[in-house]
């Protein structure tokens, strides 16, 4: 049943799954590769909200739930494969398969916990500790993601990140 | 107090009197004086907590003894530690009352039971959860993208009902900036006006 409503989509590196101003109507499961969700501010600076690798979900829940144009871009930063389920069909599957619905709820609760932990890190840690926290909690991402994108995820400048990496490498 | 909760729930979904009776039957009222705790770190959080009056904050204390405010909840909002709630592990957060407050508590088991028996409540809670998830994403965006000054204006514009009710150093701790930086921003603004 889930298979019949799913569409596979291949994206090459640098291609977009979502561009700002568009409305996001899908649930997207990453089968292969890596996606980055980011916002571009008035000065043209990019701010990365999320990296999603294999077995993670990506998308914009604000646009999905409220039907508003997205303020985010979702870009493949590696050649990637994603499985898409339209929100209407996703709801239908959730209604028909309660265990699927429960699994999705608990995934959402986990994402909420991750968000809360990130907020906690953002408001309480120094730039150096933010970097170390990221490396500890997401080692699989730290080695895969370009440094300028990592800096934009941590909310620090690429220069600061490069200084921190030199400092921590020496330790 | 129960009238207040009834009216709140009525706005969320078309609730019947029987359904409200089921909810009231498992709801515990708790009065919390200013500075008293609803949760202290190392305890396990096992409740759903609705603020019917007052103001609560949820925060962590770091190794240096500094407080970092993760959330502020006024009337008609919920509070709690979702990580401890879902994992059953000890919390590293504290929740205390910043004003004399009235809280309604429903235990995790009772709440689960209510969600099963009252589909309208289940749908409404899922919607509320989505909204708080969206809010948390927007707070992350603000944290990583805005200057200290923009963060402050964003906060006072988004939560005018909270910013007038809490001391400045707590706003700074919520925004992740120092009290000195916040004071400089405010002085700077006064001069500009």
C-alpha cells in the first residue's frame, strides 16, 4: 500500500527538491545521498537548518502544514535518491495503517527532541563547543558535509570554524 | 479553572460534555507559587502540563552555573520536557514558575488513554505538536541567522505578551546573548528614537 503511493526521484548534486516560494506538499524519505535545507537572508547569506542523509526525512513542515510558500531551499549536496509521498496519500496511509501512523508520530517526537537540543546548544554553547557538540552527536555528517555549509549550520562564520578546527586539531 | 480549560478545548475541537468529563476526571489542578518548581533536573517528566494562569520557564543550568532558557509558557500553553517524557530518562531541565501560576496536569498514561478514546483530541494535539515543531525550527533559524539586536526585536514582536512580564536578563538568557549585550542594544535603541 505504501509502495503504491510512493514515487522515487533521483537528484544530481546541486539540484533542488524544493525552492523558496514554492509550496511543499510531500513527505520525503532519503534513500541515498544527502540533502541540505537552508534559508537565504536579505544579504544573500545562507543559513542551514538541516542535513538529511540516508534513512532520514526531509521537507518543510511549515509549508506542508500551513500551505504557505516555503522560505527554504532543499538541495542535494550529493547525488541522491528520495522517496516522495504526497501529503493527501500520506494521510490516507496513516489512517489505514495505525502502526505506520504511530511510527511517524514517534519520529516526529524524536525530531522535536533534536530541535530542542539544538536550541539548547545554540543558546548555551560557545562557537568551539558548538562545533565539538556537532562532531560528537553527528560524526557521520561532520566528515561528509562541506565546511562552509557546516559553519552556516552552526551559525558561525567559516573563518571562525577554520580557527576552531585548527585549535582542536592541536589539542 | 475547569471552565477555562473547557473553553480552551472547545476552541481546539468540537468537544462533547461526556468527553470533557472524561478529561476532567483525570486532570489534577496544581497551584504553584512564584519560584516554585514543577520539574527539577534528574527527575523524570511524566505529565502533560497545561498553564491556565501565570508564567513558567523551562531551562538548563550549565557547568558554570549559568541558566539557559529553552522555553517560556504563558496561559493557554503547554509545558514539559519532551525528551524525558518520550524516553523515560531523567531530565536535565528545570521548570519553575516566574509568577504565581495554576497548572493542570494529566499523567502520560491517562493522556494516552484519552487520545485513544477521543479522536478529536488526538487530531488537535497532533496539530499543536506540528505548530510547536514549526516554532522550534523558526527559533533555530533566528538563532543561527540573526544579529543579537535582530533576535531581540524578533522576540519582542513575536511574544509581546511575554517580553513585558519577565526581567531583561531572562530575555537575554532565552536569546543566548549576554545581559550586557542586551543592555547595550536597548540603550542604543533609546538613543536612536
